[in-house]
């Protein structure tokens, strides 16, 4: 091979190498452009936790002034990105809303340290982050070859809100907005276990609207529903923060009062009974009065389950109905199986104040 031929061969190889590099560069730019249109934020760190790639979505999440090209060139440390985001957040707080809580230097250092520890650990369990504007991001971490890390941030606010709404629907009564029977029994059994463990009193009230069928027959089911909601609101406002109120039947409610003896709960029940009788429902330009009967029972050492406490409160409620309604009765050992033997007395129709309803 002559020297001229050799030089021509080297030129052809050089041209091939350059074209290959150009093709790889174009492929890389195409990949960057594609990832830039992904809604999820993507951040790739090398083994030293320096950013080597990001898309535009992640820069919005971090409120960064950089562009993806600037980040690839500067390769900032992940810690630096976290600190910048926290500082920008603080600047926005000072500019827009000084009443918003500020991050102290200690809190900021702790936040950055926790995030760095998580990234270094390579834990693949997703982490949910609540942002200042209320959105929720789920961050998933993947370990790359040679010790790199890839973080993908996806907004899941709608998913979380939907899950919470499903949870709310599964645990609350659709008409009144308070606990339903199933959720109440779950919470009540927890309180039962706690009362046993700590040897503290636990009392249950069972409430029932008097002559409810007569209300429905005279005013219709819509007014009957409003009476139920009216009682739920009164009972819900009367209870303490630790108490649990639930609708457990058509017009029947349960109020669980932890750390409270029967004689104390009886005072609360009497106060609620009086409030209901003195607070008629305003509907159809009239005041529709109603009353309630309440059975009260306290946990005793002889009881082995919450269902026994509920049965005792039911017996006391039945006795309140049998004795004339609109009263509070505490369960006693002498009641025995009185619920099976006694029969309810006749119903009295509710009265109407103001104009009559046609």
C-alpha cells in the first residue's frame, strides 16, 4: 500500500468515526427531547450524587432557574438542588405570604439530611411528598449501574384525593356525615382494648328518636330524614373530641365516651336529651319538635367483649322507651333480660309550633 492510499484509508475511517459520533449525538438529543415531554420529573445522579441529567418537569418541581442543558454542564450536587429549592420557597413566602410557616436553618438542614440519606440508601420504596401548594408528589428511587441514582417524581394528588374520598365513603354515614355502624364498631373495639389495657372506664350511650314512625307518617320521609340529620348535628356538636358518634340504624345512634364513668355519661346524656327537646327542627315554616330516649351502660369486669356493652346499653334504651320515652336510663344488673319481657308503650304524635303544615 502506497502512502497516498494509506492516507485515503485513514481519511475514510475518520469520516466514519465522525459520522458515528454525530449519529449518537442526534440520538441523544432525540432522547432528551422525548424525555422533556414526559409529565413526570426525572433526575439522574452519578455515583457522587451530582446531577448529570434532568428534564424540564423536575426543574419546575425544584423551582430551579437552570435549564436542562445548564444542569448537564454544571452538574450540581443533589444537596445543592435541595437547598436551592428550600431557599426559593422561603423567598416566595416572604414575597407572597409572610404568615406562612418559615423553615428554620435547623429544619432545613434536617430536611436536606433526610433526603440525602434516603437517596444514598437506594431504598426503592416510594416516598410521598406534600408540596406547599397542596399537591402531592410520589418520588421513586432506582439504583443505576456504577452507583448512580434515578429519581422520578410523579404527581398523585388526584389519586390520593380519590383514595381519601373512597375511605370517607366507606366509613361515614351518607345522610348525616358521621361514622357509620361498621366504622363505629372498629373504633369501639379499639377503645375497648385500650380500656382493658389501661383499666379505665368506658361508657356507651345508645340514642333513639321517639315516635319516629309518626314523624314520617305525618310529615313525610324527607322531613324524617331532616330530623335524623338535625339530631346528628346536635349530638356531634355536644360530644367531646375523644368521643365517637355514629348512626347505627335508621333513627338510632351510638355515642361512645372513653375514660368516662356511667354517672358522668348520664349527666352528658341528660344534657343532650334536654337540648334535643328544646331545639325543634325548623322546616316548612314550622318548628317540628322531637325527643330522644337514651340508654347508658358502662364496661364492667364481667363483660368480655364490646358487644356485651352494646347489649347492656340497648337494654337500658328499651327500658327508657318502656318507661315513657324522652328520658335517660342507666343499665343495671337487675335489668337482666328485661328487654325480652317488656313491651314498648304507645306512641304519641309530635307537636308543631307556628303555622300548620298541609
